[in-house]
C-alpha cells in the first residue's frame, strides 16, 4: 500500500510525528515541518507522493539520498535522523528542520553578490563536498537551490542538500551499499550546472564534475548570470561543447585576477 491520499496538517505519521505545515512540494514529493509527539522535537519530513511513491526508480533514488547523506558526517551536510515506512511501503525521510533560504532564493533577491559573501557561503560547501569525495560520493546535482543558508544566532550556516543522484564510487563502507544504483550512463543533474561528461552521459563521473558545478555557481554568484544560460538543453550543450563559456574577467572585471583565473580553470573543458 502506498500513500494515495494527500496528508493533512495534524496527521500522525508512523505513530510518531505530527505533521504541522508543508514547507516544500514538487511533482513527486513533499516536505513537511513536523513535531515528534513524545519528545516535541521539531523536524522536517520528506516523503514521496502520487506516482513517485509507486515508482521503484524514485524510491531507490529517495533511499540513496538518505544513505549518501548519512554516510557524509559533516556539519555542512543536512542531517538525516531516520528513514520510516508509511503505510508499510512508502519511505519517509526524517531530517533536521532548516530555517532560512536557499542560495538560489538569495540570488533571486540580491545579485551579484560580493566576493567575501560568496566565499562565506561556498567554502563550507567545498569542505562538505570534499568530505563526500573522500568517501567515494560525488553529488552530481550541485546548484544554488541545493545550497541552503540557515539562520543561526551567530549569522548564517550553510547546508548541502539532496544527494539523491549522487554517484557512489566507493568499494567499501557505507557509501558502497548503493553503488549499483548509479551504474547507468543516464544524464542526471540540472543542465545549467552539469559538467560536459555528465551532459554526454559518461559513466566515469568523478569529483571533477563537482568542480565544474561549483565553477558555474561561483560565476553566477559573482556576475548575476549563468555562463551556460540558454533556452533549452541543446543550446546549453552547444555552449559547453564549443567552449563558448565567457571568461569571468570579461563579465566582471572588478573581480581580483586570481579569483577570475580560478573560476576559469574550474570551467575548463579539459578535465585534467
């Protein structure tokens, strides 16, 4: 049995969590703010709904996200507290509840961002992603919407979200458990931020795909423009494969030369 009827605020999930309010929803899933009925701990609960709950591919991706995030023990990766089954089969992921906005939402409000602010946001992301790489996990969908800026008493903390299409390359340990789920050559990710090898559906995706994605994010943060902006996937492919990505210094001449050179290297078509 799967969840077929929409859940309502006040519903008790798995006998433990009272659903309080919807904080995010997509075509296949929904995220609720919820409260544990005994401990009163406030959490976020992400669960599949509709066709997503019936599709084995989406369920596998959902479980992979939980396992990958749990394997990466890092203060800048969203914490997964538990994975539950609703109505016997539908998985629900219990996570820390984050208050704030995504980097994408921040860029919608203020863009471009000063270099110091960009460094404040992305250095923790680089640290988190580097820890994942050391465990054999490549995120494969790094983008501003998957970088969350949480409110803290001291200012802003950064969390990396959504390991659902992570490339798991480890041969042992927790990360190895779901490695077989990513063995296809399918094109997975968000096109604007995808490395050339991802666009072509190559199987040998490694940490360098994340370097590329971070380069695109840096360019976007510092200029207010994606260097891969286009109307469709074909045009994005054309930009990437014909080396049409502009140099950062041409778009933002005020950026220090060493920072511009770094971003340009991150966006090199040559993976080496």
